[in-house]
C-alpha cells in the first residue's frame, strides 16, 4: 500500500512544479508521467484526468490559506502580525502561482472547482475583514465599516489578479520572480497607508521599506 501513496504524492508534487514553471495549459498528463518516468497508465491509476490533480492542489492551497488567514485570538493584533500575514500570503501566492495565473481558465473548465473557489473567496473576505477589524481594535488602523469593507475587497482584488497583471508585462510569462510577487504584497500594504494611526506609523513605514520592490524590477523580472 505504501508505494501507491508515494506515487500519488509524487504526481501531485511534480504537477505543481510543472504547472508553476510552464503554466497549467502547457502541461499534459503525458508530460507529468514522462517527467516522473512512469507510464501514463500508472498516472491514470491514481488520477482519471488533469482536473483531479488540480482539485487536489487547490485543496492544499485552500488549507494553507485557511491556516493563516485568521485574526489573533485572546490578544490584540500587532504590526508584527501584519508582517506575518504579508509573508504568508507571499509564500502561498508564489508556491501555487499557477492557480493565480490560470485562474479563469481553471474555473471555466471545472464547475465544481468554480463553486469551491467562490466559497473560498467569500471565506477569505470574511476573514480579511476580521483581521482588519483586529488592527482597528489594536489602534494600528483607523477607519469606518464602509472603508473596512472596501479595503478588504481591494486587497483581495490585487492579490488574486496580480499574477495575471504581471503576465501582461512580459513576453515569456512562465518566468516570474519572487521579487515580482513581493511587489504585489507591497501594493496591498500601500492601500492601508491612509488609515494608519500616528502610533503605528513608524512601524508600518518600516514594513513598507521591507516589502518595497522597484516597479521596473518587478515588471521585468
């Protein structure tokens, strides 16, 4: 039984690697099997088609985001929490970048995945508002409920469309750098600057410095 589980895990891991490097549309199940040096039949024993592999990868991505996108419990939020969220978002976007790059195509191709993604989006928006509310309660941000809702939505739009924006700036969209992703996270941080309180200004400015990437560098790498 153990070898079968191991082969399945290898298929999932290799698929993620190839999808990230070449784009999901450029990679077939035959490519994946050849890369693993297994027969297509062996791959089909574990997965009936490419959509099943993508569904497993989305489950991993969803679980990863759910694990960190939550407000601190039993204490006030800090600017250090903000750094944690930004780093975690950057890692999730980078490690599953094919999902962001090919999102509309993936959702058009799989109705069940599209429904799962809608529920995931709604959950992220709810959690995002709770996190921002925590920063308001801690005196780091100051805004009214309408601004809070709009800021959360704008942050989500940037994070989920940043990779596709990057792809429009280069001839070969397969080669995106982690620095370019870092600029996307910085763009979210910049959205908050007008709402930062005086007491948190210095710490947030330092965070901006940490995540800042020159725009030309982000667009060309």
